[in-house]
C-alpha cells in the first residue's frame, strides 16, 4: 500500500496512456459505417482519452506525475506531449508557468480579451507550430499506408482537435473570461461541484480556482480540493 500511494501518479498516468493506446489501436482497425451510432460514441471516448493524455502532460509540467523522480516525470511529460499531436513539451512547460505567474494579464500567454472564437484562434497560434503540422502530415501519410483513411481521420485526427477545443473551453475560457474579483489573486473561477460532470468535461480542471490555488495537486486530487473549498 505504501508503494502504491508513493507511485499513484505514475500508475494513473500509465493507465491513461495504456487506455489511449489500446483504444486507438482497436479503433484504427474498426469497420466504419457512418450509420452506426457507435462510431460517434467511440470518437467521443477517444477525445476524452486524448484529453487525459494532455492532462498528464500538464501534471508533468507541475512535477506531480512522478514527484519523487523528476527525470522520470520529465519523460512522462515529453512522451505525452508528443503523443498529443507532437506538442513541444518544453514550450508548453515554459508558457504554462508564465500563465500561472501572470494569470489574466497581458503577459499571460493563455489569456486574450476577446470572444470565444478570437480567443481560441489566438490560443492556437500561441502553441501550434509549423513543425507540429509537418510532423502530423508526415505521420498521417505513413499511417495511411497501414490503416484506412477514415479510421485515421475519425479516431486519430478529429479527437485530438476536439480535445483541444474541450481543453480550451473548460480549462481556459470558462475559468478566466470576464471580470474577476480584485481580491482573487488567482483570477480563476470553478464550475459547480459535480464530480461526474467535472471528470467528463476536463478531468476535474473545471475546478480551476482550486488548480491555481494548489498547482502541486494532480488532476485526481482536485475533486477533494473542491469539496473542501465548498465547506469554507
């Protein structure tokens, strides 16, 4: 039990990564029939698992996947960032720490004083690189030699794009838009207490005020933090 508790972050990260890999492997060989509703259900499942891959990257940025072994923690972050459409882990880490340091200011790379669409476009420009697009294009054309085109589009490409919108909407736009209480140094709001909805929406990152208040907590501890904040 002591070993499990000490390595819980690693175990959870590996579980998310294995589920994502197994799901993708199965779905890339799945027979596509656009009249079959399960096709769209599986797309949403893969989107949710992609979100889990990025959340694992995010936890590695905060050093909480493998807190007792930062070299291993780094490799978890690097691998998960790469799996999520070849994101640059070092760039993500640098900009995310700037976000926490300068939240909702002109120096916050995640913030933009605009509507959802202009903000998301600016957010995408902040992180997406030409090298990332090039690597995705090369990977797609290589994978197309092995897997059907529609399987790649429906279960590899679209879920990643949908996950990006999901992460932005629940993890950036909703928590940081609009006016904030000047006394709130974190300038972050949280969704209402509902763990089922919070997990499905963004792995508890809808509890965003708690994340900014306690950035050393991994995603799976934010639910408890939200419960405690509701008691205050």
